[in-house]
C-alpha cells in the first residue's frame, strides 16, 4: 500500500513538474517573439515546412469530410423537411468546428511529428548544445519560428480545409443527391456570419500554438524519454498524443466561451 501511494505521489509530482516546465518553455518562447533580432528567413522556412508537409493531407481529408457530412446531414434534414438547408449546415459545421479541429489533428500527425523528430535528432546529436556554447538562445532559432509559423499557417490550412469540404459537400448534394446548385449555395450567406468565421480563426490560431509548442518542447526534451533513436521515437509519439488531447480539450472550453 505504501509503495502504491509513493508511486502515485511520484507520478503526480512528475506531471506537475513537466507542466511547469512546459509553461516556462512557452512563456520564454513568447517573450522572444517580440525581442529582436527577428529571424524572418527561419520563419518563412517553417511556414513552408508546415504548409507543404500538410497540404495534401488537408485536401484529402477536407474533401471526404465534406462529402460524409453532406450524406449524413441530407438524410437527417430530410426527416424534418429541411433538406434545402444542406449547404449552410455543411458550411457551418466545417467553419465553426470540423475545419479547425480536423485540420489541426492532421497537421499534428504529419508536420508536428516531423518537427519533434527533427528537433529531437538535433538534441541527441548535441547540435542544440552548440547554440548554448556559442551564447545563442536555441529557443530563438528552433521554437520561436515554429510557433509564429503555426499561428500563421493553421488558419490558412483550416480555410483550405473548409473550402474543399464545402465543394466536397456540393459534389454529393448536387451531383449525387440531385439538389440544385442554387439551393446549395444560396442560403449560405444568410446563415453564416462573421462571428462564425471569427470563431474558426480563433480556434485555428490557438491550435497552431498548442501543436508547435508541444512538438518543440518534446523535441527539446527528447533525452527525458530515452536514449538515441528510441528516445526520439517516444518523444514523437508523446507529442502527437499530447497535442491531439490538448486540441480536443481546448476546443471544448474555447467553444463554450465563444458560443
């Protein structure tokens, strides 16, 4: 019994210590965002990295999410005699909720894992220690560009996801189920307002911070999870799992506040 209590206490202390370390990592990174010199070349490279790594996945998942939504919503709305509202229902679902959340989860699995692995390899090969030896802050070169790139890139990828998803729903609703294209698009401008678009942008920006923050932190602390390739593998897995869970938890709380 005593051993069990000690084990639970040690795990609780370890979790609290890690949360404090992660919060300190985020505060230090945000402080460096507004302190010159600014590394614009690194920022552009990371925007390109996050965008190109994830664009194909975003296009595929966006299209099929819109198509699935259209099929499910069409038969649900038809039971209530409201199948003419299919277009606005698909668009609202994507813009307010599914676009930001699913695109963030896709980027986490694709670019977020690659980011953790890249920084983790730099950590175990002692390349990050070189920054410290040269009196340079590694957060400025490795964490700050990724977090700013996440803030810029995630809303753009979510917008691509929404656009492709709406046209995926159009293919099913108009080409497969026989709705007129005018009916599909005509009601969208009546039901979708700036508050809906703003909510999607707020979610995407916060998800961009969460994913890049967790990915960078886990990369920097690869040696906490193990040695060599095994440590990089564990850190990458932990980053994907933790970022995905945080996205869903934060989505609930942010959605509750913004309603």
